[in-house]
DNA sequence: TAATCAATGATTGTATACGATCTGACGCGC
DNA sequence: GCGCGTCAGATCGTATACAATCATTGATTA
C-alpha cells in the first residue's frame, strides 16, 4: 500500500486492503486464483479498480500475476521463505532497539491491549485472525520506532511471512504459544534497548526454526510450474 | 517494479522503466508534474497504461499521486531523507558481506566493467548518468549477494536516494570522486567479508555526510503544499 | 482597486467496449 | 483407443467514453 499521508484511500485501495486481510488470515490459500470478474461482482465495481488492486498486491509480493492467465496468491519458494526471515532478522532487532529507545507509556498500553486481542483470538480458535494480529504486533513496534521507511518494508516482509507460514508451518495448531511478545513489551517498556533487540532476534529465530524448510523432492504442483523459465 | 521472473514486461512496465530512469538521472526534478495525457502522447499509448505505470512508481516511492490533482516526482522530506540512509546503513553492509562471501571471479569483472562506465560518464560531464550508474553499482553488489528480497528493497532505497541527492546534495559537481567503489570491489574480490562490510558502512556514511540535512525555514514551493494536512 | 464568485476548460477517476490470448472440449484421423 | 488439430467459451489487455473534480479566468461588486 502506498504511504497514504493524504487523500483518503481510493476504492481500489479498499479492495486491496480486504484482499490483503483475507490472505493474511489464510482465508485465501497460496495458489488460489483470483478472477477479476468475480471480485468485481463482490465489490460492485468495474474491472479497472479491481485490476489496480491486484497490481498493488503484486507489488507487495502477495500475488503473482501471469500475463493472460490471471492473478494467484503467491507461493513463496523455499529460497524466498528463507530470504524473508533472513531479512526480518536483519532489520527487526534494530527496529525493536529503536522502539525501546523511543517508547512512550501510551505505546506500551497499546501493545498490551493488542496482545490481549491476540490471546482472545487464539482462545476462540481463530488461528487465521491470531496470525494476522501477531503480524500487526510486529508492525506496531515499527510504528513506535518511528521509522516509516523500514516500517513499510517490514509490512511487505510480514505479508510474505504469512504466506510462508501457510505453506511451511510444521504444526498448524500451537501457534505462537510462547510469551515472546510479552517479553518484548516488557523490554520496550523499560526502555531496555539491548534486551529488546535480543528478544526480537531470538523470537524470529524461534519462528524460523518452526518452519519446515527442508528441500523436498519434486515439490512442483504441475509440470508447468516446473518448467517456468 | 514487480519481480519479473516470467512474462515479458508489459507496455506499462516499459513506460515505468523509462520514467524511472529519467528520475534517477535527474532529468525530471523532484516536484515536477507528470501529466497523463502528455505521457500518453510521448509513448503513444492510452491513459490506462500510463496510469498503471504511474501507480507502480508511486509504490516505489518515486512519485506522489494526489487525488484529482495528478502525479508529481516525490520530494522526500528531511525525515525521509535521513530514514533512507539509515535504512541503507542497516542493510547494505550486510549485503556487502554476503557478496564477499559468495562472489565469483566473473562477478568482479562485471563490477570493474561497471566502474569504468561510471568514470567515463563522469569524465564526459554526464552527472545524471553517473549518478544512476553509481546506484546500479550498489544493486549489482546485492545481485552478487544473491538476496532477491533485500535487493528489491534496496532498489527502492536507491531510487529514493536519487531524489534525496537531487534535493539535498551540497556540491552538485564533485560526485563520488572517492575510490570507495574501487575499495569495495577489492574487498569483495578477495572474499574479505569484514572489509567489505566496513567499506560499505563508511562509504554510506561518507555520502550521508555530504548531504545538507539541516532543518530549514519554510522551504515550501507553494502555499498549497505548505497548508496540506 | 481588490476581493469574491461563477463559469469554463483542463485534468483526473471510473466504467464500458473491443480485441487478443489462453483453456478445455470435441471430433477427426491414425 | 490415442494423439492432434480446431473451435468455442472464458479471461485478460488495452483503448475509448463519460462523469467527477479541480484550477483559472473574467466579470461583478463593495
């Protein structure tokens, strides 16, 4: 999504937002096809706007658009999955550090309110929602760090992480049962930059280690995919 | 630009590419207005494609699109300028390290060929071209590091750097006369990861220090801009 | 004279229409 | 029965048309 400092979101951005949420919450699985006409009917707009929305999701890495074939929810490769988490491991600890240095009391309250919603979603078995909220938590930390540029990049990385988790998560239940987020809040609240950085680093490693990123034999779903390029 | 693994660039992407180049080479200054009809005439296509291209440049942070007013080459604020270089300082040293660890002899030849073109452009007084090539040099290192995700992000950062330099560079001549790029090639060629990381870090600091990022009194070009928001 | 308002032209936002390409099924020949 | 070519329907890419919004000019009035 572009940096929407002004000009209320246009209709296209609203569509993009809703599609993004659906993907984040795993209501749309990787590989799912998104037909333009169908989306037009759902939102009651013309293809012009739908196509804008789809293109913007392509930029965010959520969709793959194939010429004359249509838009599909992206299926990150093993390599891309690793890259996403390598990139997060590179920038998020620094973000956590900056957040700790700049946090205000009301920020901490926000974070705690957020973590409660996460737990509520988990308790009610809404795994998709919980996953999305978990991603939002990381973004909130970036907001506190007050680094819009990095925040925007992190948004993309978290989007893709959602796809990676949909594809490569070992145990679909047992999601984020750890109290990593709670530890992070504490460190940030106490303005303990070193701990915040360290907690974030280990939190990401923890998630990464729960992914099944082993090379698989011919994991191609179709000959077509196998021969692309 | 989306990751164009397949499907030859569409016409819209071609337009986006050319506009991007023009901005990178400072043929289009920050704040310049890009009227849709004008671009249509130049490229001989309909507004549909032009609008796609403009939107994609907006995502890359090169343009600002204001509802019902049009597209303008972005003018990064002081804050954004600082953020861009903070972000680069965060990721590029690591990228240089990875490039050093993975470089092959032919990569080094590529880099050296590239640096020659940079010097040639400088010698011929083509400052804009030299600047673009200088950005491409950093991207080539990311290619060698073989990290597509970070490379894509870096592409955006370098795009914005180009705008930052257009706005805040102290001395418009005397660009990159240092031999920082040469030092980087040497370190990467010798697979000396520590040095590569260190050279990149100081190279970025060097550029940053040549920017004039002091707070200025109302540098608004128009009353409208001053009152926005 | 300076300020305000109205109307007009310029420019963008959205929808629709048409042509191109792909997918899948059917039928023909081997 | 199997493979291949061909045709129809579906889907997408691009151009055009119309509606909405904005900016600027010129007239009107205090």
